[in-house]
C-alpha cells in the first residue's frame, strides 16, 4: 500500500501494518513520518526498538534472527532496518550486486526480505528506512512484497513551486498567520532546506506569538540567530554544495557575524567530521562512526552524507587551515584575507574547486 504523507495520520489511527518502508530524498519529511509511526507503535504497546544498519560486512541473516528472537523485556518490538544505499532492482550487474548495499550482496538482501514478507514474525513491526531509490528498486520483488503486506512512503524533494504552500501549511500548523511576502522571504532564505524552514518557524512561534508574521519578522528571526546561519553553511559544506555554502557565507558576512565566532562553529563541525571519518576508515560501519563522533538523529544526517562522498582527506585539509584563518581573523589587516581563505576552505571541504588565492602575499 503506497501512502502519501497527508494520508499517514489517518492511516495510523486505523491500526498498524506489520511493515513500513520509509524512503526518499527529503530527510525532514522522512524523519517526521518515522516519528509518527514510532509514536503510534509505542501507543500500541511496542516498547522495545532494535536498529540494524546495512553496511560493509553486514550479515543479512541478522534480520531473520532479530525477527525470530524473543525479548525478555517486551512482548512487542520495533525492528528497524536502515539501508542507506538501497538494494537496486532485479537484474543488477554482478559487480553492483556485490557492493550495492556495502555488505553481503543485493541478491542475498532481496532474498531475505522476500522471505520475511512471506512470513512476518508476530508482534514485530519492521521499519525499512532507505535513502533515494530508483524506479528499478521501487519495482523490485522485495519492495513489492513488503509493500503488499504493509505500507510505503516515498519522499521526493519539494519543487520550488511547491515550497510556498508547504511553508504556509507549516506556519498554520504552528498556529501562526503569515502573509505571502513572509512566506516568499523564508523560501528564498532557506533555499528549499525544509529543516531550516521548520527551525525558523518554530523560532517565530516563540518570538512572535499572537502576531501576524511579515517580512520584518522573518528577517528578524533569521538575523537573530547567527548559529542558524552557521548550521546552514555547515550543512551545505557537508552535503558537497559548495555554491550553497558560498551563498550562506555571504549572508553571514552581510549580517555582521564576527568571523572568530563563525570559525568556532566551523572548526567544531570539522573536528566532528574528522573523528567520524577516522572511525569510518577503520570500521566501514557508518552508524558506529557517527556514534564515535557523538552524532545522533537529525544532526548526524549531514555528516553521513559527507562520509559517503569522501574518504577523509577534504576534512583533514580543511582542519589544517582553520588555525591560520582564525589567526588572520583576529588581526586588523588580515580580516579580508581570512574571509577569502574561509571561502576556499568551504569549497575544498565540499569537494569543489577553490579559487586560486594561494599565491597571494599576506
């Protein structure tokens, strides 16, 4: 059963299915759907949760064993299977088949999931959490089998034309009345980052309760929080969006955020990334690497993207430059150079070509 996000709340009131597939390319919407399903499950007596992360070395029989095992503490359990890269479809090339999920083979995973769908264990709610899935994966036998006994939700990134309506609905659910200009301003500032939109709206709920939200309120809320812009910049850097990081940096500079303060946030993020990268290089276990860097939940997702697209060198190079930029930022004559160096650092860390400023004199 394929569900739209707007149908989920009514669906959950009718009772839980034994399996839910939550996949897509919009992390905030995926997370909120998962939170809703977990909350309904807890209300229905599912008091224990086990998470299996499909990564290098993953043994697919763990899913069978986890489903069949009896809990000493709960009669009903949530079993989550996180498959960040998906399993592909049916006729994958042999080399893809062996590496699509990073552990075991895609064929083995598909076979296990088909077996699970044929005889789901009682009192176990299976949540299959995946990233982007192509058409072949969504038409595969394992997907159809799980969807047949349960339900699936797929979250595409919102198109630019859809964003104003989403923001308006978000304002309404927060109990805020926002005019069209405010909605357009927030859409432009957050550039389709739904998590940023949601955070800003929650902030305005606290700052401007019982007020109509206009452009001034949106600008005040965003400018009021330098750390929001810093997080936005860092997330774009981690995602490999060099152009987006450059735009965020320009906004931060225009709003007068002190560069030493910004460097503190950037350096901290780079250290977390470096810690996770070192752990990931050793274990090839994504979840363990993020945990070692104390990265959890929604905050971990940008770092997960960074770990997947690089092998640690961009962050190590960026860290090496932080001290120099910090020193320049605190000197009167070096501030301009410090901003330029920070832009180069962000582009390098995002995996994109930096501007050739290395030869200029200091």
